[in-house]
C-alpha cells in the first residue's frame, strides 16, 4: 500500500470512528483493515531496517530509530484499536 493509499485508509478509519450514529464496520471490514495495515507496517519496518543497513548504522541505532518512528507507532495504536473493536464485536455475536 502506498503512502497515499494508507492516508486514504487512515482517513476512512477516522471517519468511521468519529460517526457514532452510523452503522459500525463489520468484523470482515475490520479484519481487512487490520490485515492491510499489518502489511503496510511490515513493509515500512523493512524499509527502515534496509535504509539503516545501507547507512551502516549499528543495530542498536536501527532499533532506536524503529522504536521512535512516529508512523510505526501510530500504526500500532490504530491496529490495537481496530483489534479491540473487532474483538468486542466478535464477543457480541
């Protein structure tokens, strides 16, 4: 998924989360979003690691960069929210 695709997905997710009166997303929709975000996160993670290695950074510095990477951290937050929402919906069914 491109950065533009992620941005569009992120906006859609925010729109859904901000509309309390609308129909909640289905378990399938939530899982698809989780899966797409997980794939994007893995590609971004690999890009950061690859760039760190090209720059000949130490593993410690690469790890620190990953730990402080805002987009990776935000992806973790959004995915956690989606997983919690999916699990809550599954427990209702």
